[in-house]
C-alpha cells in the first residue's frame, strides 16, 4: 500500500480552512479504501429527553480541526501508520427507527469490508445496536465496554423496544455480545428501581461506577477491565454523558458526578494492545453545548480510538 494520505498541514492551511472531515482527513472516496474509517450517523429519533444529537457528527468534526497528527501519550502518528479516512454521514430515515437501524447495519457491514475498522459518531445511543450487529457478523459475539452515565439495558420506553435506553438489552437478547466480557464504566445517578441492576447482572454486565473510578483510580480500573476482556474481539461504545456535565454539557441526559475528560482518555489509553475491532462516540448534542466543550472532548476521545485502531493495524493484527 502507498504511504497514507494524511490530514491537511495546519502550519500551511489555517485550521478554519481546508477539508471539513474529521481531523481534516481525506474523504474515503478520495483514497479508495482505508484501514480505519470514521463515519457519522445524524440520528436522534430514539432519545427520551433532550434532542439534538443528529447534529453531533458535524459538531465533532468541527471541533476536531484542532487535532494534530502525533499522539504523544501513545507515541504514535496514527495517520502515518494507517490510512484513515472520513466516510461522511450515513443517511438514515428520521421517521422510522426500524428502517434506520437496518440502514446503519448495512452501511457498517459495507464500510468494514476487507478488514477496515470503523469509528462511528452519533447520533443517539440507539445506533449502537446495529453497529454491534455488524461487528458480530464479522467477529462473532463481541466483548463490550460501555462508557455511559446510564445502563441502557432497559426493556422499553413507551412500549418501544428500540430507543437510546435499550440497545444493550436487545444486543443481549440477540446473542451478539459476549456475556463473559461485558462492562459498564462511569455509571451513576438514580435508577427506576433495584430491578434495573438485577436485570443488568443477569445479562452478564459488570459495573465500574464513576465513584469507583474516583476511589480506585485509573490504573486499577484499567487492570480490572483488561482482565475481564482478555484477547476477545472488543467493541467500545462511548456515550459522552459518561463525562460530568462540567466537561460535556452538550448531551441529552446529563447526570452530575461524572468522570473527567482526563480520566476517560487515560482509561482508553490503557487499552493499548487489546483486540479493538470498532467503536462509537454518541449523544453529543450541540444545541446544549457551551464553547464547544463537549465537541472538543468527543473529538479527542475519537482521536484516541482512531489511534488505538491504527496501532492494531500497524502491529499486523487488524
């Protein structure tokens, strides 16, 4: 493969000019194929409170203009060791959740042909279900690390089975996640009842609350999660509301007492060497953001995920 085509050089073209893809990377149609692809899903028809996540992909891309090509914490230049490209947005029907889910699954399968790894920008958390379906078709039932203030394993909302609060219950029922390697990270806040936790345990989830991260520390949390995941194919799903509203106000269902952006990034960096096969960053709602706080946090989270996937490619394991 020829040397990867990287982002626009910010020392020659101002960050507010040039390409508008994630980190000002080339479009997928400009490079033909890529080792790692980012794609947006502007969809928020599954939300239960504040809408606006349909504008999340554009917001994340805009904030990503400040990213630079070398990642010192991981000691990697991800765009130099792997071809990374932006596939644009997956156009889905905002009036039909069932059809939207099918469209997302089909697009994810297409984008991951030939071993390409996919990082998806939401959109609300409903989109995690079709993305997990596509991942399971490629790899079998996958290990799951779910960063979120909430469990998202509820049964229904207003009788609807497919919402942003139900994707991981449906994934369990469909047998597409590995019940020996499931963890929520960063959960907090009130629940509807103790039954929520009982159901969650029955599905196989372990829980690392935001309080656990605070009291145990990042290194202990990383060690526990790595031990739980092992070498299984791993999918990471990140609801930006895992962060405290001080770090990510622009989201649909904020909860006080969340993780800092530093804690989240340090935990992700601790997953270097795991068999990461795909990821998503969801629930960024620009109408509630202030000074791009949420967009900046989400773009850096996405950059770390892309970097981890680029490292996997460089190691010849992807």
